[in-house]
């Protein structure tokens, strides 16, 4: 591929690459908006549409869903182990060509581990480890939006020690827990030479000199980890025998990634792009783009090796309230409302530092996101075949509202409203304890996540003044299948 453009020579070729580097915008995964929030914590909870704050499942997933309801678990020790397999299908169809680009997202396997123990009457202690935020947004190498994000992956692991106490036995209990968070991120992005600014040209990019859009010359990768902390609170009330009420609060958690590794590498395609005689960069005929940019990947260059990146992501606070009804023999009906406080996520700064500790301001960016609070409506049904201790049949439905505004639907996270239909079984595996509850239980569930799709963009947003109508250039689709299995043991 040879490039020819009729424009004046702006400057020597090797200096031009410094401007090319300033076009780098490494995006973080949209601060984990609705699409990166994971509700798949506890197989029973999944099958009941996550409506388990007022009518909790009889397992240690209550440590997450309502720490105030943990005291309702059986006496002794209860152990709960499980995981979900989340398979995501997504695509982006461009307006100008009508071509659909399929996402390439690996199956996610978030685990859940929890146990509770009643040490003294009315007091329950517990510990849980789970993944409340995660998943991956990943696209193939031919996806035009790879210059915004080719891959954004994040996993947040929460460890939560909890204590719950029955203020009024069988009627009112409260609970609280500390949150210790550990997070891993991996971000990849292709770099477009045509979108790199020309120094001294008033913001004009190399596309003005005839460089074709989508002229990929390098890829950026940022990988690192961070830690943070927070807390959770819960309360559970049974005003009458057939009605139970619950509420929980999960605080926001600020996670700082201070020394993520940032690497920049050229792509082989840059060697096949050559410049013809009279090119705007003033380089000799036949010079490849890879030769032009080579100096910037060496020590002292803008894309030099061994750089670090830093940013801060605040996981939003969660508030959920629910009600359960057990007035129908062997059945539990539950309804919950949840709100996720995404309005705290307005912008995302990413700062780069060279291996000598010098800030690399040419790469540092601030991405405007402007998220809003999102709501969820959840309902569930459980029916015990044969009464207490029998097989539990479960159904659930949930509506999850998107948090991203229309202008922030991007390849990093094409956030959209979600509709969840779920079902599952709780199967006793043998053993019997006092009260009729089985000693061992296998929980299985399946849920289908559907959306209506949503318009979004595959490119950047050069100015905050640009509206969604001006920058959105296609349509995103998303659906997912979730299988979950868990084992509970009571001793």
C-alpha cells in the first residue's frame, strides 16, 4: 500500500511521529457500568432473578445480598461453593456499509465462596469471596472500533468478613461487613496514524494530509492491578410470619491503579504502508510507515518502552430493598428494587509516566463519560416440591437499566438495558438436619440475558460539544447465556 498526498511538507518525518503518539487514548473499561456489573453471585439468587434481599436464599450468598439476613441461616456451620459460566454474544453494525462485526468475548467464570458459623446464640459470623464487577469487552482485529478499544477486561475480587446479630429473635436482625477489594485490568487499543495531530497545525490531524483513516501503526496495552476498601450493611425484618422485608447497602469502593505496565508495539501492517514521492512528510520514496515511527518506540520517544499508567476507578454504591411473601404453602414470592449510583462516574483520567519517572503528558488523557444512576426491578418465585427439604423449583425475572448516556455507548462498553429470564433447581443430595433442611444441596440455574440493542459509536468523541447524533455511527447488539452451579453443606 502506497500513500500519496498533495500537501505542503510540514516537518521532518521522524519528528512527525511525536505528534502521532499524542493521539493515543488508552480507555479504561467505562468504570464498570451496568454491562460490567456482575449479579451472578449465588446460584439460587440467579434463578430467582436476584430478588433475594427481603426473602434470602438459605445459603451463604446472603453475605452479599443482605448481610442482615445471615442470622436466618441454620445453626452450626454452612459452606457454599459455586461459579457461573457467562457466555456473551455481541455485534456492531455500521451505518455506512451495513457490515456487522461480531465481538470476540471469552467465557467468564466468576466464582463465589462463602461460609457462615453461629458461635453464640443470636450472633452469626461469616466470610465471602466473590466478583461483583468483571467481564470483558473484546473485538476482532478487523473491527473499526479497535482504535477506541480492542479489549477492555477487568475483574474485581471482594473479600467480605461479616457479622450479623438478631436484635429480636426470629423478627429483626442487622449485619455489617468490611470490603477488601483487589482488581486486575487489561486494556488494549490500536493506534491510528491518520488521527494523530499535526504539531502547530491548530489541531489538524494527518488525515488532512491524505493519510487514510484506519492506518494502524501500533497497539497499546496496559495491564495492572489495584486495591481498595469499603463496607456493606443490611437489615432484615419479619413483621408477621408470612411477610419479610430487607434492605442492603454496598458502599462505593475506590480502586487506585498506580503502576500499571504500559507497552506500545508496532504492527506488521505498518511495514506494508509506504510513502510515494512528494509525500507530505518529506520522506524518501518507498519509506515505510514502520520506518517513520520507529524512533518513537526507542528510549526517549513518546512510545518508549517500560512506561507505567495510573488511574482511579470508583465502583459505585449499591442500594437494594426487597419484600418476600410466604403465605402460599411451600412457596416464596419476592420482589426487589435496586439502584446503582453510577452518577459518581463523570470522567476517567489516565496518566502515563516514563521509566525515569517523568510524566508523559503527550499520552495522558481524560475521557468524559457522564454516567447516570441506574435502576433494577427484580422478581422471583421458589416452590418446594414435597415441602421443606424437598426439591426447590425457581423462576426469576429482572430488568436492568443502562447507566451510560447515548453519547457514551462505545466499544469499551456498549451499555444497554438488559432483560433477564432465569430458572433453576435446588436438589437435596442427602443427609438431614433438624428443622427439615438438607445437609447437602446442589443448586443449578440457567438465565438468558436479552437486550433491544442500542445505537453507539465506533470512533472517538473529539469534542465534548458533539452530541450522540453527531458521533454515533452504528448499532450494537448484546445477549448472554449464564449457567451456574453451586454446592451447599450444613454441619
